[in-house]
C-alpha cells in the first residue's frame, strides 16, 4: 500500500492538475478572510471552502491516470486497493492543504468574538478549526468518491453531480460538515468554542462507507 | 505460481442490462504454461485477458488462485509525468520490490529492450514504440507468476519483438504462466501449450490443428555424459530431439527458446557440452513431409 500511495502522490504532484483547485481555494480565502477578523468566523469559512476542493482532488486522483497505466497497476494490486490508494492520496492532500490554511488563518485573525468583547484563546480556536477542517476534508472526499469513476464515468454527469453534492453537504442540516462549520460560526457570536469530535466521527463513518462502495465497484463496472 | 488460476463459468457484461461480452468461460492456467488466445476483432479477447489479469471482476462465475500478476496493454500512454526509469521504479515497488532493486531492474530491462538511452527522457517525449517498451519492462521487472500480454508486440521494433519472445520463454522456463493475444500467427509459433479461440462470446480450445504454422528454429548439437539423459527442461522445450550417435543429441529448438535450452544444458549437473548452435539446413516443416 505504501508503494501505491507513493506512486499516486507522485502522479498527483507531478501532473500539476492540483494547481487549479489549490489556486481557487487560495482566491476563496483571499476574498473571504482578512487579518484582524474574528478567528472562529474565519475558520468556519476556511473549513467550508475545503469541502468542494477535497471532492475535486478526488476527481483528479481517480481520473488522472491514463486507463492503460491504471490497468497495469490494477493487475499488480487488484482493483479495490488501486482505487483506495487514489482516494487516500486525495484525502491526504486535502487534509494537508486544509491544515496549512487553518494554521495560517488562526495566526492572522483576531482572537476575539464578533463583537470584540470576549477573548477566544488561539490554541483552542485552532484545535476547533482543525476538527472542522478534517470533517470537511473527509466529507468532501466521500462526495468525490461517490460522484466520480467508477460510479459516474462521463464528466457531463460526474462534475455537476459532484458540485451539487458538495454544495448540499456544506449547507444541508444534518451533514457533519454543516454541523462543524455552523458550530464555529455560532461560537464566534457567543464565544463558546466548539471542540466536539462528533462531526469528525460522523464524517469518518461516511467517508469509510463511500470509499468502500467506490472500491468495491471498481473493476465491476466498465473501464 | 504454485497453483492453477481457474476461471469457472465466468461471464462478463458491461452495464446492468448490457449484452454479454463473454459467458460460460472455463479456463485453467497452470504454472509454467504458455497460452495463446485467438479470435476475430471485437470478440472479447481483450475482455478475457482483463479478467485473467484481474483488472475486471467477472459479472458471474468465479476466478480462484490469483497469483502475482503483471499485464501489458496493447497501447501504452506516454501521458505520464515521469521518466521511464522513475515510472518503472514506482511500478517495481508496487509489484513488491524494494526501491533499490526496482531501480536496478528498471535500468536492466530498458537496456535489454534497447531503450536504455531514453531512461531519463520525460515519457511525454517518447515515441510510441519506446513507450511500449516501458510497458513491457513494467510487467517483466518483478518476475510475475502470471504475465498477461494483450498484443504487447504491437509497435515494437524487430529486435524488441524477438527479445520479448525470449523473455516469455524465460518466464515460462522459470515456472511462470504466460497468456497472450497476438494477431501475427507466427508469434511464438509451435510453442504454446494451449491455444484457445474466443467464438460467439465463449472460449473453445482450438480444434483441427491442421496447419499450425511452424516458426523459425535453431539446431543445437550437444554431448552429454555417457548414458546421460537430456535435462527435463531441455526436452520439454525442444521441438524434436534425435540421437545420431550415443551421447550426442541433435535438438531442434524454437529460436525464442534457444537461450532457455542452452541454460538448462549448461547448468545441468553434470553440465552438457554444446558442440554447435546453427540454423537448420532444411526447415523442419519441410523435412517432416514425406
């Protein structure tokens, strides 16, 4: 598995297809986050923006390899493991990106509530931000896994489905990502920092299920 | 490969209500065997090979005894962001080699196929033939127990085609199984242990072997210890063996397998003496005629 992950990571980094989502994320943060704004609010924004980026990274990883090269790897390691390596690589890339953004935002923001009255400790805010980021990265990967190859193969269906699902899982009540993000946003009003592991746990379960479905179907559907 | 790869009543269709591409396929691949699959275009040869290689999962039926497998596609993309040696090192580790061994073998196999000069050229700049050499090297570098070749010879130059035939001979001699499809009927002619035909979406052993084409042969004359018997590997591979004088044998061997036979003879205990290696005076298929 280590060899597969290393191969997929090299493919992702060298292909430079990671550039558009990363640049878009940077622009999104540049527009929405400014230094001196309340920290929890900005962290909520940072986490929510990562969800579609994580889904996009999954799309890059599962469609980036030319089919013939993929066939060689699948023959060596089996369809499920080859697909899992691509999904995990994308998830890992999203987590790294989200962590970097969260740390940066935590440092540059004002450590206070929206009305500047109550202080918000940087360490606890950063921890809450990381948990929300993790939940969004996991849920975004789950969305990407279920809306791309092998489930949806034509880009005409996969891309709109992916964008719609990413939007819904960011805003729909009941989604772990929405819970994590709204926890940060309301915390920025009230001064109560949400460090609950529940949204992350739910996102882990959803991502595991989505990855399992995608890996099991790889090799069964047409190439 | 210690046990057989078995396909039992295997069927495959694309899509839930799609037509069956293959159905009711029974096939056993034994270690050390060479299997040829034939069939017209679009009959499902490639689908069968993808099932044998484990790339696709059968829609019905089952496949048991999966060995360490390597696959060579017909057309290999050069749209990979690596150099050949970098790609092969990655694939070697995916096949289970250590990084160091993978890198060393990558260089060796590229050299063997005459692509050593391109080892550090970005793959996007490679010609179609050189890309195909990388695909072949990818499959051979980890000594797979099962090698699946889907028209792997297409696009290779003459030397590389002959080298791939020799590599196939080495693989089967080392106990690995090889399954291949090729449009050239002279490809490894006379060597396969089994030939199957894909007809009407199912697999049949080829019958009516009237005019199996005979490929080029090499004649090897060897002397052994008094009363010695030819090593089993040599007898199995040779097309014919005569004993013109006691202890001296005249072996007719497919050219792709001459190295394998010589290796078997020279590494036998006690070793055999190779007297001559030459092209046959009369093509064996003509000589056999009355």
